[in-house]
C-alpha cells in the first residue's frame, strides 16, 4: 500500500493536469457542437416560420375552384380570327391609335391557325404575324403594354416586338399569338 501512496503522491500533479486537459478537450468539443447546433436550430426555425405561413393559408373552397376552372375555360373558348382582329382593333382604339383604313396606321394580317401542345394539353393558336402599328410613341407603347399585360384577353401572348422611329412617329411590328382550346 505504501508503494501506491508514493506513486499517487509522485504522479498527482501530472495526473491532475492530464485530467484537467482531458476535461478541457471534452468541454471545448461540446462547446463547438453547441455553437454549430445553434446555427442549425436557427435555420430550422426559419423553415418552420415559412411552413407555418403556407399551412396557415386556408384551402380554397370547392365553389372558388369551380369558378376559377370556369373562368379558365371561358378564356380558352374558341375564337375566330375576325373576332380576334376586332379585339386587336379595340385595343388600338383605346390606346389612341388611328384605326381608320385610309389612315394606314394600323394593319392586322389574317391569322395563321396551327395546333400546339403545351404542358400536355392541345391548343389551337391564332398567330398574327407582322401586325403594324404607327403613331405617337406614347400611344404605340400603350398599345404594346395592353397586349403584353393580357388584361383584355388572358390567352394572348406577345411574341415579338420591333420598334422603329421615323421622324415624329413610332412604328411597331408585332407578332401575337392567341391560344384557345380546339373546337370539338
């Protein structure tokens, strides 16, 4: 027993320092894990807040979904090119473009009709190429803006716009597609 007491007495300072060092390494390691966990926990909390916003939004009622479905079908109702030209002429008139035939400021060629598949559904496309609009810059830009916004006809897509300036007048050449469901 005396030998053990002498060994403990002799190695006590070294053993104590070794024990302190070991505990310090464990403490630092746990501290690093804690700091990393805090950042990860903050990220999880942000994700929870985002998910709460989605979950808190009420589901639409069946009536609302049915009304939206009917509105989409109404917007995709088949249209003939004469009616589509009348819509384009109406937009031009509202924008302040002179649409009188003798003024030669607004020209709409006949539409080319083609079929197209988008997102797994088939559509009939009325394609107006080289629609010509001429007039004051602000009026021409108002016409283009209304076409691009889709507020008059939601299924109208402005495909191409080329604008040139000649003196005081602006000339725009446009390609416009109107998507509808095929008849039948």
